[in-house]
């Protein structure tokens, strides 16, 4: 899986890479200090995702590349000196993904397809669309489930609610590449990423930028 960087819509950028490539021995000082407070098993994925985020910031909004990354009450990351610039971070297995959006809220999610998906979980997340996926071969079924879940998870990340926003209740039709949920648009990068990867974002809000 090579590095993927793209602008999904004006002012919204997504990058996806491999954890092993981005877990560098010389992390940004802010990130190194934050990592020191984490359990050892979380450190590599944390530093890899922060390194990829700073790479994307240097590429798109270089003036913000050294800002400390803080966490809001429900865990959504935010740039300390630029709260109007949305950022989002995701990791699963060896995959890491980040998103940056000027004047917008943004969410990104990457998922490695599971080995199998129980029927109950499929029904919980796909609802009325379950029959479209339930009879697919196990590998295809797991991949489609992962694609749907990344879109659902990206939406609640953009909203800043996380799991309390009940992502499994968001109606995402299997096979879709884009859609709308409340005030957020979502895009699944099915044509560009072999690993399920989706991004959600709000409409531009220049008034959010207090930097």
C-alpha cells in the first residue's frame, strides 16, 4: 500500500499510508511528548498517524504544520492554533489515514476488512440494505461491510460525536461512492484505495477560522 494523497473537494485533503513507513524515529516534539503518556502498544500507531498528518499539513497548509494537536472533550483532534481548520485521524492494522479541511469540519476512517462479519453485525450497520450483502462470498461481504462502516464512521467523526453519534444507524447504501448525511457530505474512495477509506466534511465555514 503506497502513499495516497488527494484533494477530495476544494479545501479538503486526505492522505493514507502504512504505519511502518510513518512511525519515524524522530517524531515532532509535541507528538513525542504526547506519546510518552500512552501505553506502549499504542505508541507506534499514534506517532505514525501524527507524522502522516504533519506531512499532509506541510503539503497543503504549511503554516500549520507545527501546531500542537489537542483533543476535544469527545476525543476529536484539533489544531491548537487553528481551531477552524478541521483535522481527522484514523488507523487500523497497518493502515493510517488523515484528513485536513480549511474552514470545515472533517472526518476520515480507514478499515481493514475483517475475516468475517456476523449476521447480527451486518444487520445492525446495513439495516434494510442487508440482503444486498448477506449472500455475497465471505471476503466480498467483509470488504463491503468495511466500506459502509468507514463512511458511517467518517460522518460521526466529522460531527465530533464519535460512537455516541450511533454511526451504525446512518443509512449508507452498499456500493455507493458518495452521499449526504445531515449537514455533511461523505465520499468513499473506492476507485483510489484498495483498503476501505472514506471521508466526510461540512460545507465551508470561514467564520470558524479564528487563527
